[in-house]
């Protein structure tokens, strides 16, 4: 007998077999019970979430000999024909290969005939977004007013590509990605029926790599059974999927914490040479960092982490070696690596560069990194974790008794000293001692933009990229904009910008925004004397016995 793939063998046959889509199932069952069957449905959602299976079950429910019923018998001729993919009154069309207007015309001709055996003639058009515009237009009238015995079920993964006139004629049902729990339950049932031994950890790993699709999950299970037989282990599944083992993830994370560059690159080289999928490896590393973060921050994490007790203990032990802000930074860097991998033709190089960034994540010597470390130090001082007795005394942690970096100690002394001054005295002192020049502001302008980006002030950063600092005088920084709308927008956030400038330069500056046309006015006044001394200007004044009233530039 010909082998049948598991995803075909275990395709849902009743509404109760459909995993996860509770809202969709409930609505369709109620529609059948209340005799409120619509003439056109739109099933949309990611692949493998049950759109086509639900369409076939709905057809069964409507054409069953006991129907319309919410519980098709799966024994009558109509139900069996649909199960065996040999239906009489169900016409399934793949719009990806039948996308032209001729196919739609053919449908319009055939819907005139009544169903042969069932109550309804059901047309299931899969990947309907692939139809041409002409085909959609030909379908419109038929879709709006079909015969009473005709039902259209349109299925698509990209509903945004459908014409609004099509969408308005259908009842829309959105199929969501399945949760790991829903996939595990279904896989567990299939394994039980097939006599396959697969532990909870194995099923969780399959569910996580299925990306919310039941068909993908069952296909992975089928592949794993072909590899390992009646009993599937975690190592078998890692081999099938090209995954990196948990042991390797723990080892690499330990190496990153200890900043052992050669060992890290050697381990990465070993992983790549084993043929592991680089993108999947980075995803697993992100997931590992996420687990470390959760066990560190959440005491009751059973609902968040679907892992064994042994792995949970290892995560707790490893999480003690790192701070929360460090884990957040590691996840951010790893996400950047994942994003870069999508656009590169050299994934190995991107991975190696990313590993170096992960190891040197604390060596960020940019102005943004320094400011963040100062902020963290200030918070620790305020919270009493660091005690400062005098300006010359050593700074110590009250609890852990560890030394603090010398640069951070010096910075903390300045912070404590500044806190003892009144705000007015501090401002006067900052202005008096300031030797800040316009060139220094211009040189640090990119650092200001980087800081805004780091703090997720993307809109303000974008607006300031259109601007240039043009004048620094009397404790006032003048910024010129090329577009008046940008100037008006930044003026509403001047206080935020002033605080960031103070954080970077340590000086309170007022911010004034001007339109770039205003910039020429000041330059004319400053250069008027120079222009008056020009030989041609002198001759013109003498000849006409006149005077210079104003100076204008011609663009």
C-alpha cells in the first residue's frame, strides 16, 4: 500500500479536530445551527493553520446526509468522497495555476447546474490573491449574487492583495498562528495513535520550529520518525533539523560571559562545519538569552518556559553570572545579527562579526555607552548600593564589597558634588566655566543623533538630521532647519533636546530653532562692512551719490 504522509493522513475531519481556531469554529458551527449560511467566505491567515481543512469540513457539514449538521458523520457517500479527495459537489481550484479570466468564466457557466447529490455546490478557491485583476472583476457579480445552492470559500495567505470589492462581498475569518500548546496537544495525539514515543521536550522543540503552522509541525514529526523510528529523542530531532544542541548553547553563552574570543570563534567554526543552519542557530541563541532573562526576572516562570526541570536549574545557575541590562543588550545585538543575516550573501562572516560584538558588548566606548554607564552608576548611588563618604574617599559597594571602575568613581564624585549645589549655582558655574565652542557642538552632533536613536527618539533624530547648529552665543544654541515644518516640530521638543545636550556636554544651553532663510540675515549683517569695501560697490555709490540700503542674495 502506498505510504500517505502524516499531514494528509491526520488532516482534520470534524470541527473538533481543528486545533487552535476556536473563534472560527464556534462562529461556523453557530451559523450552521441557526441556518445563517453565507454565500461567500474568506479564510485568511498564515500557511498550515487550517484554512483549507476548515473549508472541507464546512462542506462536509453542509452536504452530509444528516446535514446541514455541525457533526458530519464521515460515513455517508458525500463525506467519504470529500475525505478521499474525490468530491462531487465540492470544486477545489488552485488560483496559483488557474489565475486567468477563462477559469472564472468556466465557473460562471458551471454554477448554473444544481448540486448532484448534496445540498450545496461549494467552490473552494485556494491562494485566491493570485487571480488577475480581470479574473477578479469577472468574479464580482457571481460572488455578489450566486444561486442559492452555491457557496464560495476563498482562502489566502495575503488578504491585502484582494480587491476591496471582493472583501466587501465575503464574511472574513482570520486564522491565527497556533500556539506551542495547541501544536503539542495535536502532535501528542498523533504520536499516541501511531505508537510513537516522543517526550514533552521533543514535542515542544517541534512546535517551536513549526512557526505556528500545524502542517509544518506534522511534517517535521514525519521526518523525525523516518530518521529515528518509533522513539524520537532530542538529539535525533536536532540532527534532523540542523539545530545546535542545548549543551553547545550553554557553552557558547558561558564563553561570551567570560570574553574568550578564540574559544567562541572556534566553537562557531565547529558548528558551521557540522552543517548547522546559521539563521536557526542565531534564533536558538536569542531564545536562550530570552530564557535566561525570564528565569532571572520571573520567580514563577512555568507558564513562560516550557522546559525540563534540569534545564531550568542550569538556566538559573547561568543567569546568576550576568546582569539584566547585559542580557537585554545581548538580545538586542543578537536580533541585529538575525536581521543582517536576512540581507547578506556571506552568513558565516556576519555570524563571526556578531559573535565578536556579543563578546565585546561591555566594551562600548562610544559616548552613548559612556553615558549609559554613568546613568547606571548614578542609579546605584541613589539606591544606596555605593556609598560616597568624601571627595577623596574610596567608593565601595555596601553589599557586595567590590571595587568600582576608576572612571566611574571619578564620575560619581562629580555627580555627588553636583547634587549638593543648588540648581541656580550649578547653572551659573556651568556657564562660567564653559569653554564650549560651536565647532565642538558640530563635531559632537552625530553623537547627539546616536544618543537619540539609542533612546528610541527616532522621530526627533530624523528631524535633526535635516538641521545644522549655526551659532552658539550667550548660553544659546541656534539650530537652522531647511524645512519650516521640521523647525516647528523640533520646537515642540526643545526641552528634550536641551536635556540631551546637557547630558552630553554638561552645560545648560537654551535651544533656538530657526528656518534656514533666517540664517542668511545674520551673515549679511556681519559681512556688510566687508561688502561696502568692495571696489565695485564703492564706485556705484560714488557714481550715483547713493547709499547701501539692504543686501540681498540671489539664489
